[in-house]
């Protein structure tokens, strides 16, 4: 089979590898499509822990089960999506010490075939195309847990999603709108804000403009948010605390801009603001997310599609931050 190989930092190539053989309890999925996540880019750039070479990255994938070993034979021939969250453990509150994500250390989905435990499979939602199904898993799971498990989003609440355009942020927008929340976004791109509005956001703010937080009150009654979803951190995090309602929740799953230089603790405790870390999700979160997506017929937003032979172009697009939604790789 053909598979992407990361042979050293920033060294990608498509190579011919032996097809995977399922171990006991595993299934082989012949992939129709995969999708990139920022995690794949960090691995490529050498900015991720426990790197190994060579390796096949990729956490998202959808395809057809073509072999099984020591598991339910009914999976044979099924159209499936793959849960990339491995070995979460029994504690719903946090993952176990054994938790890993598909694509490192075990071979990932940027290949024509992948072997995974059958417990990681879910029947592909019928309303999704192969490309849409491949785009769902990691970002959809992360967004679902952030909104509903950690932030406990309720109908009618006001939500701010920062940095709209990335896969998790766009999913968070779609999920929150489907839940009946009032959603606002931030971006440095007017075009991305306009696209967010087309997906149901009320409006957006350019976070590169000085004093953008003060401009919120001109558009948002009261100027504050019940739930704020962030993945950047950095200097802008203090502004998010200013924008949180008393009793509000700020949930974050990344720190692309590093740690906040200042954390105004008095404002946090006096206004009863909750700071909530999150990442990926449990098997229960996974099944709930897929059911929610199927119920509301949510379709992932596809920013661009590349064949496996042009996967380096897909990584280049993600590194530029030019996407709105998910970048899909077809097999």
C-alpha cells in the first residue's frame, strides 16, 4: 500500500509499505479519505513529544473494513469512521496515563490502509460523504467535549469562539448553533468572519485591532459571554477573562500563542469564572458526538482536498493558516 512517511523533521514522502495485518481484536480499514489536524503539522515540524522516525501520521479517517481478526465479523464490509482517541480509560473526567492519539505512536490514517482496534470503529453517518466523514473525528470530538462536557453549554447561552477557521473552531460553531446558542467569533480575516456568519454566527471581531474587546459591547447586548472557546492563549487570554460573564466558562484546548503573561486571578475568583482545560474525549463523548452530528445532520466544512500524492501541499496550506474548516486527503 501507499502511505505517507515522515522520515525526519520536515521530511515527508509517499512510500510503498507492506499492508497492515490485524492483530487480535483489530480491523483493517481501507481508507477512502483522511484529514489533517494541527497535531499532524506539529509532528512534521518536530514540535511534538515522543517523535519517532519513520512514522505515518494522521488521526482522521473513513473507509471500508476489509479484514478483521478476533472481533465481531459483522464489521467486515462496513463503512466506518475511526475514533482517534485511544485508551482513554475508565475515568470520564480525564484520560488515563496510557492515552494516545492515532497517528503517533501507532501508524495513522495518511495511508491507503490502517489497522485499529475494532472498538475504535463507528458506522459512518449516512448523511456524510467520504470526505465529510473523514473530516469529523478528532476536531468533532474535541469541540463536542469542550462545549457540552466541560463547558456544559445550554440552549440560548451566548458563546464566543476565537480564531475561527481552524477545524475545531468551525465544528464548535456548528455544534453550538445546532444547540441553539447565540454564537460570535473572532478572526484576523473578514472573509473568515463572513463565512462564520453564513454558518450561523451572529457576527465577529478582528482580534488584531487594538481595543477589539471594547468594540464587543457595541454589537453584543451586555458585551459578555457565557462560554468562550479558545485554543490560542497568549496575551489575548486576559481579554477573554474581561469578556466572560459572571459565572462564565472559558474552555481551552491549545496554546498556540503560549502561556498568558498575566492571569488576573482576582477577576477570575470574584466573578466566579471557570477556566476549563480539555482535549479530545472519552468513548462516551465520541458516541454522543456522532449521534448529535447525525441527529442535526451536521456536515463538516471542507476547506480543500488533495490526493495522497500531493499531501505536502495540504501541509503547506495548514502551515499558512489559510484554511476554513478541514483539509482532506483522498486515497
